[in-house]
C-alpha cells in the first residue's frame, strides 16, 4: 500500500511556485552542472509532462546547448526518454523520491494510523514536511477530491497559508520564523481568497497561537471551500519532524466541527504515530 502512494510524484504534482530563497550560494563544494541537472528534472510537471528542448531551456534559464547535454545525459541514465522532439520523464525518476521516503521509517509507521483516521473521520489525511517557504507532501490518504489541484506525494503548497505549514512554522525558533517571514514577497503579497491573511502581524499572531495551543485550523485561506486542521508529529527527541492534517469542505464541515469532532481524532492519531516512532 505504501509503495503505491509513491506514484503521486512531484513530477506530476500541480505546478506551484517553489521557494528558492534558501538555496545555498555557490562555493567550493557547489557542483553547478549537478544543480542544473536537478533544475531540468524539476522543470517537468503536470502542466509540462513533456517538453521540447527549447521549452526546457526556457524553463530552466539554460542555453539550448546546455539543456541538450543534460537531457541527453538523463536519457542515457534512463531518467528521461524522447521521440526525437519531445522529452518526458520515465518511471525511474520515482527512485529519487522513493530514496527519501524509504530512508525515513516514520512514513511506514504513519500510514496505517492515517488510514484508520480517514476511516474514522471520513475525510482525507496528509502528512507534510517543511522546505523553505513551502510544505512538501510526503504521504496522503485521500477520500474525496476536495481541491481543484491534484495533491499527492511531492506536491508543494505555501507554508504560511496551510494548517500543516503553520504547525511546522510554529515549531521553529522565533528568530528562524521571523527570517522565513522576511523571505515572503512584500508586494504583491499573495491573496489566494478573500479569507487570506496577508499582513506580517496577522500571520505571526496566527502562528504564535498555533505554538501555544499545539494545533492549527486554516479556514479557506488557500482555496475557497477548503478547511483543514493539523497537528505536529514529534520524534523521540521532542522535535517536530512533520505535520499531520485532516482536510474537508467548508460547505459540509464547519470550523466548529473541525475543532469538536476532527481534532480529538487527529491528536490521537498524531500521538499514536509518535508512540510508534518511539518503539521503531
């Protein structure tokens, strides 16, 4: 069951702008050609499942000659294929994501608990980690489709406007939280819906509230109709290593219902996963 979820790779995930502000600056240990190869891989998405050489070059900022060398190298290694004009990733790309997922036994431990949670609350559940200004989905147990975007393992969403993101941001030291907040674009600031919190003071207040209470509800700030509640997943050292959520549709699940009906089940699931990590 776990291995099957890996098919929802980031290559087929919705194309959401990725944060590059935390990218290390080139130095003596920086291999530029390798970095460019990763950019070529990341240029493929649900919106661009196959591309011409010119499209890859445009998306990555490489010259046509540079993009061609990387694509041919990836082809020789079996990571892309081509019909002579269009390049597309092969299933071997999944090995790259699976290396991360399989290296952390938490996901094997979490999945059966999440499946029980979904059966209990009859809503989708996901787990995510923090990367820069984004959350990255590492496990998802769906019920019904609740968003226009097709979320799966590898999908990214903006951390400051998601319940899992705020849980993960709340776990950061205050100075690191402020540093990440400072990396957000100032103007124009994202406004996903009429409910989106835009100002720094409002975002900080909500994240500090999450830090104090230990869980988070986000009501339609990222997408109209989407409501979710999240809690931290804590390892044996007491560190928040991921976040777990339950997502629903606001037209059938109110924020009060999320707090009263979903939250106890969510917190119990997060605790059960934590106990499994202690034993495993």
